[in-house]
C-alpha cells in the first residue's frame, strides 16, 4: 500500500512556505494534493494526524551504517530502522567503511543492499581519497557516475592542502558538494576531549578548538579559490561559526552543520552529572532546566560522551546555538556513529569516538531550538529537509504535488523517556538513555508506505 490520506495535521512545508491545518493525499507513492477536507479513493487508508505536525520527510546527511565490513556495530537494515523510528526518510551514509567507499563497485554494493533491506532512502557519499588515507585522490568522476551524492573522507581530514584543492576542483567539475571533517592533526595530536578546564581537572589529553577552526579557515579559502561547494561537518567551535558567518556574507560557497550533542551538552558532561548540572539545574539552558536530582545519573569518564569533535565549552555551545538561530548553520544532522559495547567499555583514552543519534536528534532539536523559541518550527524543519536536499541536489525535502511522498509525522509536545531497550540500532552508545525528552516522531512514510508508526488509528475508507 503506497496510497494514504493524512487528515487534520498541521502541515509545515518550508520549501513552499506552507504552514496550515490541512489534509495530505498520497496516491501511488506521490504527493497528490494538500488542502482542506480532502477525500480519498475507495480502499485508501486514512491516518488521523490531528494535533500532530506533518512535514516533508526528514533528511540526515551524516550517518555511519558501517556496511560493508563493520556490521557488528550496525548495518543498513538496523541503521535504517533507527532512522525510521527517529522520523527520517532519507539518510546519507559516510564512506569510512571497510573497505572504504572509494570505488564504483562498493557504491553499487551499498545501493543494492539498501534497495533490498533498507526501510528508508539511503544515499551514498564517496571518499575524497583512496582508502580515505589522504594521499591520492579517489576516482571522483567514476564515483559520481556510480551515484554518490557527495564526497568526503569523514572520520579523517585531508591534511595536504594542494590535494584538497584538486579535490575541490574535481568536485566543482562534477557538481558534487565536498564534505569535510575539520581536524588539523598537528594541532589535535592525540587529544581525547576539549582542551579547557575540564580536561585538566580530569587528567585527559586536550583537543583544542583551534584544531577545527584552522581547517574551517582553510576550506573557506579553497571555496573562494575554486568555487566548489564545501560543507563543514559537525561544527563545534565558536570561531568556526564566526568564520563561516563572515565568509557567507562575502558570498563564499561554504556551509556547515550542527549535531544535537554539540548544542545540548558541554565538556563538563565528561566529569559526571552532579558537576555537570550544578545546584541550579540549569547548566544546559532553560529547555532542560530541571533539578539535577530528577535527571539520569552517569559517572565521570563515561565514554558515551566521547565524540569527534569533542563536546566543548558553554561558550562554544552558545555560539553553535546562535549560528543556528541566525542562519549561519543551515543544516542539522546526527553524525550517527555506532560502536559495539565492548569497544566503549574501556578507559576513556582508548574508547572510539562517536555516539548514535538518529532516534534522539529530532527531540533534542525541538527542545533546544524550538521550545526555547530560538528558532521557529518551520526553520527547524527546513534545516532537516529542504536545506540538505538543496545542498545534495536531491528532489526531496518538500511536499510539492508530484514529488515523492516522503513524509514525517511528529508530536512536538510528546514527552517520553529514551530507553536502551527501545532503540532499533544495533549499538547502544548513546548518552541520552534515561533522559526525559519532548518531541517524538509518530509516523514515518517513505514513497507513500508507512515504515514506522505509533499512530493506532489507521482505517480503510
């Protein structure tokens, strides 16, 4: 069944500047009509979306599904199940697999596997360099022909500036955005958490913000030089936001994304919940201003708070929020990075970087951005839909008549507790288990087919 009638929801489609109570009719996997009191042909199912938000299908352009080669952590089947549960109808998987996605054959493998086992649309990014080793360019033209939507060495950063320049030139030639994991190895060295007060207090090696900001500045210069579209991944540092803001005012083709963990948490989380929350319980901002005694407890050195780039200072977190509010940062994503329990259950120094995030990013974004009135609901939805679709040159992120019926239905005010046993991901390395969240996807529709739903009332007309 790929025909549906969604009735009574608040339809928010930023691409068409539409925000109103309306019905959405889906026929044969396409958006057929949006309006008041629509009727469906005989046999088409109806979903009552009253009191819910109906938006274009959410897009996460930064996920790691670990296939091929690392499927003990995640695979396309479990990763797309987590995406559907989080309200995402499209994802872009990163190329740091084993082997890396640096050839047309590997792209074909992933696309075939996604077609057979994926619950949502899976788009593929290709590597900038062979083996993501940063030494020799991958066959970018061949990757484009094979169907990649972007190139990136995510998980690694190309350190050779001349090589990066040539990659930008090829990316522009083939009309591909170039995503960059901004990390200057010579500055970061072996850092494991943000360089500041807390790394000194905890005795952990520091990862300075300048290690990100240096590469952001490099990328701005290369975008000006080559005209390529460069997208800076998982921004975490205040100066990164400032640099991109200034460059965009000059018309540079530079963009950035932010992850919920970077605009919700700070480096103090690594010290444990009591120190993190403080006596006023307001360390995370008014949206999470609950007395710390009612919040989940976690120990110091919890490796579920170890990610790359790391959680940073309160000032950095505030700069990310300001960048989201003023439009400097146009895209939200998760950097969903699953790892096996045994990999994370080691000393902080030795644990891998990364957390899962597909199932919590909608709620955290609503809590920190919309419920706090930093940005409008439509603006948040745009950062999950039309903005990433435009960057990737995809015909997604809109409810325009005739487009693919990828639709997300969510309750912006639903309160729920994220439990470990409820996660669809194969891995459980997430710092938000036990948190009381506000906002939840209740139905995910891909090409007119319901792939995830918590709405009980579905009746044939």
